[in-house]
């Protein structure tokens, strides 16, 4: 779609929310509750989806290029990188290249998981990209060295989540193949927390709960990210959300019908 310019809508800059696909909507829905007075621009790099298997250098270059353009076009108040795979790789480079922009990131919720686990067995369910990041290893070393953390890199789950949320059939058996490795038993103890370290996965949390061999906490960081975004967006007395403003941008320029309908369901023009 043509990107409406923001100026003059309610005088406030919008929040730009970025993901490789539709996963960032799980963060958007929380952010809107906490930042009701701002317009939102949802950007899906669907032409690059999925990010999980990308080579690191090429993906960083792609994300930096995209932001060059996004910032010039939309002039947002802040950017929320609602994608673990993108932020654990390119977060530092984005902040370095665009020092005047505030980037709120998404990283695997390893610290809260380590604080909450009682069994000491924690799994991190993520894309293969996030699992291999130095950033993720550093989080484990800094905050969870007393736990046994299993990194489970799923090559297909983000795509399955996209299909699922569009109403297509995804079989229980296929989902179980992806989440099964999260469940560990050691010396009588069992995994009690699974970190949802890809913003696509919370869409399927109910299915995960149903298929899990035993109950665990499925840690979704969306609310914490939204709270951080709220802290970074100045409150303006009396400001109200601009009418019918929020919209989605797809880098393919051509989202399919089911995706457009989904966006409409989230109150985003696409
Ligand atoms: N939603 C993204 C994340 O949080 C990744 C999905 C993908 O592109 O593979 O990691």
C-alpha cells in the first residue's frame, strides 16, 4: 500500500514495529494496550521470511538497508524490533548506524526463566538463527549458569505458526516434532519452563499446552517488551490515538488475501 505520511494526524510520531513476518503482532497487541495514544506501523519483511536460516552477514546488511528506508519514510518515535532472530543479530548494528533512533529489542527471556525455574531445567525454543547467536550464549552465561538450558532451534515452527494463524491446517504430529526436544528429564527433575524465543510462537501457545507431555510455563516476553516500549515513548497529556491510522507494510509489496484479512483483524490497513 502507499504509506500515509504521519504528520498532521495527531501531531505525534508513530511507533514502528518490525518482524520478519506476522510474529510481531504478538508484541503489537500488548504495545497498543500500553501506548494507546500512538499510531502504529507494522512492518513485515515477508520478502525475507523466514529469517531463521539466513547467513548472518547477509541478514544484518538486509536489515540495515531496510531501516535506512523505513526511518526516512516513516520518521517514527521509536522502533520495536519484535523479532529475536533479527535483534540478537543486528540490534547493536542498528543502534550504531542510527544513533538518534531508539530501538527496543526482543531477546530470549533467559533471565526471567532462570529466576523462575524450580527444577533448574529450562528450554529455549527459537529459530536456528537465534539458537546459534553469540548473544543468546552470552545471556545463558550471564544469567543462567546455574541452570541446565537446552537450546531448541526449530527450522519449521515460525512457518507453521504463520500457516496456523492464517487458518491453514498444521498437524499435531508436526508441531510435536518441533516442541518435543524441549522436554527434558534428569535425575527425577523435569523441564518446567520453555522460553518462547520467537515472536511467532505465542500464537500457538494453546496448541503447545495441549500437546506438551507435562505442564510447563511457556514464557512469552511480549508484555515485557511492550512495557519497555512504553518507557521509551514520552507520554503526551491529552493525546488520543489518531483515527484509522494504523497500517502494515510488507516488503514483498504483495501480501496474500489471508494475510491482509489477518491484518484487518488486528486493525491494520494492508
Ligand atoms: N519472529 C521471529 C523471531 O522472533 C523469527 C521468525 C523467522 O523469520 O524465522 O525470532
